């Protein structure tokens, strides 16, 4: 990822250039409206296709999505809308990293833009959760917004997979690229919509879950001129002094093995670290698949010196095994440069555009008391609404795997998105922030 710092410095200039580009797209540009490809500002490669259905009901069969990218994010039996014809654009922006193998391109900064035939004048932009790619949001976000007439654009955020920390020259660069790529795609998608429809989008929203929810917050805090509002679902939180993933994951890595062994006080230690007692049945899953992996990835990205020349530490190292073991990681005691790297990627809560946050109280990857509860305090004011969803997990796949434990979050997210558009487009303010009990339908 060469030249990232200079690109970031010139984001304001890029935004102005894009605004001018959109402004000068006259009706003549709409002559290409019926073609199956449309120019994407700044893209190195674009492939277009006219599709009978842009939702996953059509794109799975046509090969224009990747179901493995959204596996586990929804509950079994989820019913999505279908039957949205239009144009799909797949492509990538210039980049030097190669973790994304979609289409055989072996090229990062891939994106997808979908342009429905019946457009309502709006645009929704999303980044993926975790280490996933550009199709991750197709089921949980794309289908819903496309059916409502919004154009939809999604990015792989510039690096993917379990070695994303290799991207960039200094600590924090890979995460900082996430922000740039979302903003870059937002600008490009506005241009593309203008080019295709002959008029600029009236409204633009950011939406996402987990790492994608963190990106929504960042975009609204740092590039508010690009958006009219956003919705984040179980968003990550980075703050310079904590909480952040490097303060919440190590306590779980230390306490869970003791809990699994039935040792006294272990469950209390998990709860004290922020992990809700009610979520205990899913702790084994998180320990096996997520806590260790994400601790090592994020720690290597922000604090590569902790384990010397080792890349992302030793998987599942035992508590007390000495220097370089991520289970023993203590963020507060790390050098100033580590806290400076964390500061680069931290959120502030300063919002000038409306944001709706939904977060599940059973979230055992990003504990609500150490994440969205804290962000709600940072973002206190009339631009933020926060709905704590009792029983919601980090992903709806867990609600499917543990049907007797908790509830699905997707209806809450969809309700939040509809509440956001009503807030922005009709001036209908959402209900005050509150906790939603499991017996109540979300935001309807």
C-alpha cells in the first residue's frame, strides 16, 4: 500500500474534485444509462453486468456474489427481499497488496457497486466486518437497501484475511487504509450513480457491523461531508486509554481456560472483564475461533514489537508463558509509541451527522459494556441514538446455533436503517435511546 499517507493528506482535495466531477455530469452522461458498464472514478479495473436480480436471490446463481464471504452472519431461515434488476460493477482501485483473491485478480481494494433500475435517489456504502471481503454485507445490508431502491456500494477495505497487518509501513497503517478505502468508494460511487442516472444522489448513508460499524462511526466523525447519516451494528471501539480490543480480549484469553476447567472464580473474572454472564454458552465458540485470532491480528497491527520478529504471536499461548504471549498482553504497560498507534485509529464521538447504534447485550466478541455503552457516552448529543438489544449476539449465526439463547439482530438493524432514513429524509426523529427487551419488536 504505497503512497497511503499522501492520499490521506489529500482526502479533502479528492472530495472537492469528486464533488466537481459529480456536479458536471450532465444529462448527456445519462446516455450510457442503458449500458452494462459505467465509469468508476479512480478505478483501475471495472467489469459491468446487467442482472435480472441484484439481490442474493439472483447473484448467488449468477456468480455475482460470494456466499462464503457472508457465511455465519445471518440466522438460518432468514428471509430477504428479491427481484431487483439493475447493473452490477465489480472492480478495484490501485493498490499494491494482494490478499483478496476474488475473480482471480489477487488484488486488494476490490469493490462492488450495484445500481438498481428503479432508483430512489439514495446511496448506501458499507465496509465488511472482520477480515472479510466486499460481498460480506450482501445478505445483511445489501438486499434490504436495494429492495428499497438505494444504490449499494461495498469495499474490502484495502486488506483482508488473517495477515492484514502486513499491509502498510508503520503501526496502524492497515486500519487507517480501511478509512481511506471507504471514503474513496463513497466518492467514486457518487460519481458512478451520477454518471449512470444523470443526477447526483440526494442522500448517502454509511452502514456496517462489527469492524464495518466502527468504520461507520469513523466516517461520520472524520468525513461528515460525504454522508447524510449512518447506522452501526455492534461496532468495534478503539480509544487511546481503553477500552479497546487490546484491553478486552486478553482478560478473556486468560480467564476462559480456567472457566472451561471449572476453576472457582473464573466466571466472575470473565464477567468482570465485561463479558455478560448470560453469554457463557457461546464463550467456547469465541475462544476457539475469534478471541485469540483477533487479539493477535490487532496487536500485531498496532504493537508489532511485542513479540519481536514473530508475526502475530503464538496461537493460544498459555497464560504465564512469558514475553510475547498475547494471553498475557497488558496494553496499559506498553510503550508510548503503542498508545500513539492506538490513538491514530481511535474514535472520539464527535458527530455532526446523525448516527444510530444497535448493539446486542449478549455480544461476547465486542462486549457492550466495553464498547457501545462507552461510545454512547462519547457521542452524547442530539445526533446519536443508541439501542441496546437484550439477547443480541455479535452475529446472527450464533442466534441460529444457539436458538434457545438470545435473539436475532437483523430485524433491529433493518429497523434502525429505516429509522435513520426517516430521520434524514422526513425529519422524523427516532425514539430516544433505550434498551429493547427481548419481547419487543425492534424499532417498528
